[in-house]
């Protein structure tokens, strides 16, 4: 590599690597930049893990709903079997099935409801005033005709998931809910159950906040240790490495009157 000379005959040296990509940044500034990048990476990773956890929790709950609905569906099959055997007339077999499912609970207050393909409510454990009522005009707060969608899902594929808004038991405000519905063809019924999304979101939010707190604690610890190490190194070297490199470069060019900063 060819070196140029200035008018005085001194050799011009290339800039020191310390003043390359980061220019005149000091070690403290570079560490601060590294800390900021680390914080962004930690925040990104925390957000990604939180989202994955949410998806995993949601899928787990959806599977649990489907399994519980399928279990309740077996009660209908059992009661309809009594009818098929001639043990009970249809009205009594249906009443027996309704009574069993009406009191069934899982995961706390989660319940089952039954409507026909009208759709007309057959049984709702928390809203008995709906029993026997036409549900075709019932919509959630967003305007979605939910019971019509339940029937449509059963007609189209026999069973499936439907998202909508519905109030929790004992509350008036509707929250986001996911239902799994399944058809029972012998009686023309639809049975379903659901989960409230705010339960899943609250659980994931709590875990995410704990994870974020740990990330911040680790970052603070890293920053404290790094600051101590840098301070110790600078004290031993007598100043910032970039400043030291600049001094060496000036002296090599014959500038002996260069100012040498005092050690911090």
C-alpha cells in the first residue's frame, strides 16, 4: 500500500481502525450502543416467545374444547341409544340427555349449550329464558348472527370452530370467545362449548411480564459489570483507547506537541 507524504515530508498514516466504522466514538459510547442493541434484541425475543406462547396456549384450549364437546356428544349418543332400544321414548331420552349436559361443567365455569337446526334454543344452563326461543335474529355486539353460523358450520362440515363475542356468566359486557360446535344428526341438534379469550390473554400477559422483568434484570446486570470492567481497563491504560490511538498517530507523524488527556 502506497503511503503519501505531506509538504513537510512526513508520512501520512491511514486512519486508525478505532476511528473506522464508529468514527470518534469512545468505548463508553460503543458499549452504550451495544446495550441498546441488546435491549432491542431482548425485547424482540420476548415478544416473539410471548406470541408463540399465546398460540400454543390458544391451540391447547381449542383442543380441550373439542375434546369436551365430543365427550358431551357421547352423552347424546347414549341417550339416543336408549330410544333406539325402545327403553325410553324420544321425549324422555332427550330430557335425560339435557338434564345431564345442563349440569356438566369443566375448567371451572365452562359449560355446554344445545340448539336445534332452526336455530331454536334447546338448553342454555345460564340463560334459561332462551330455552325454546328462535335464535336466528340473535347477534353478538359486532352484528354477527352467531347461532346461524353455528348451524351453517354443522351443515357444511359437521363440526368446527366459530369466533364471536359473548358475555361471561353473571356479566353483561361481551368478551371475545371461541366456540366449538358439533351436530347430532339423529335429533337435529347442535351442541357446543367455548372459551373466553381474556383468560388466555391474561395468563400469557402475566408470563410475558415476568419474562420481561428477567430480561431487564439481566441487561442491568450486564451493563453494571461491563461499566465496571471498562472503567478498570481505562484506569490501567490511562485513558480511552481511541484517544490513545490518536496520540500515537500524531506522534508518529512528528507532532510532539500533541495534548495527552489525563487519566479519568
